[in-house]
């Protein structure tokens, strides 16, 4: 009986997780279908773009600057052991463009905007605003999910580009003015070793990370439990799951693109 009970619990757990993944997949498909079919809610999308994009500029700028500075410090001492400190510029630029820029930007946006999106939609759920939309014949996904999805698709590449540029100049500040690397060498080596393939890889990562943030955050809020505890639990789960999926998906995209 003990073995049968263990198998039964394992089967129930597996089916529950498969069903959960299926519901999340259907939610994403529904959101994408609504995103490519009219009517489009331009006003709502612009407001969400201001919330996700413009209000994240400060945290992205600060994070990018100090990430570039740390990369320059660590990279200089590592490269100087081999007499290759002239390649500090490409080290900072490629690290940011390929990997750190998209990933850290996505994690920052998840913590700042993704959590707020989950909480906002969760409150709409427990206050029965989403149910009211359905009773009026409106599709809640089109009004509360699609604007966030479209805004994330526009904002994430721009935020990642800002992160990369500020990070490179932060590395320039430390490398040139503190560590004594030639400024011309720093910039010239970046231009020589950075290719469009590297930049486009970062753009694709930014786009997919934007979809992941919106998808998970909106899903967790849309199906949050009732009460303050349900919303807080959904918000925590949304941030954690988004962060994990970003890191996992980053590995697969890096394997495919580079």
C-alpha cells in the first residue's frame, strides 16, 4: 500500500504540474492572438509603456553604470595577468551586449514592474473587476494583458540598449580614468570585436524576456487567490518564476545564438 500511495501521489503531482503548464501555455496563446487582432487599445498600451519603460529608466541607468564599472575592475585585473589589458573594452562590451545587459535588465524590470502588474491584476480579480468585464461582454485579456505585453515588447529592447551603452561608458570611466587604459584603444577594440550578430542576439533576448515577464506576471495576477494573502502569494510567485524562467531561457538562447 505504501508503494501504491507513493505512485498515486507522484501521478497526481505530475498531472497537476502538466495541467498548470498547459493553462499557462493557453493563456500565452490567447494573449498573443488578442495582440495581433484588432481592436488595439492604444491609450492603455501607451500608459503601460510609460509605466514599464519610462519609470524603469533610473534603475536601469544606475544598474548599468555600476555593472560596467565592476566589469572593468574585474576584467582589468584578470587581463593584466596575461598582458592583455588592451582588450578591456571588448570584454566589457561583449559581456554586456550578449549576456549581462538583457539578463540584469529583465530581472530589474521583473522586480520593479512585474511585481506591480501581478498585484494590480490580482486586486482586479479579488475585487471582481475582471468578472464584471466578462459580464459586460468584454475580454479581460485584451484590456489588462495585451497592453502590458505590447508595452514590454517595445520597452525591453530600449531599456537593454540603455543598459549596454551606460555600462560601456561606466567601464570607460573606470578603465581609462582610474586604471590608465588608453581611451582610444578601449573604444577602437570595441568597434573591432563587436559585430551585429552580437547586438541582434541581445535584442532577441530582450524581446523574449519581455514576453516572459508579462506572461508570468499577468497569469499569476489573473489567477491569484482571494484576499490579501492570495495577492501577496501570487506576486511573490510571479517574481520568482519570472526570474527563474529568464535565467533558464537565457541559457537556451545563448546556446542557439552564440
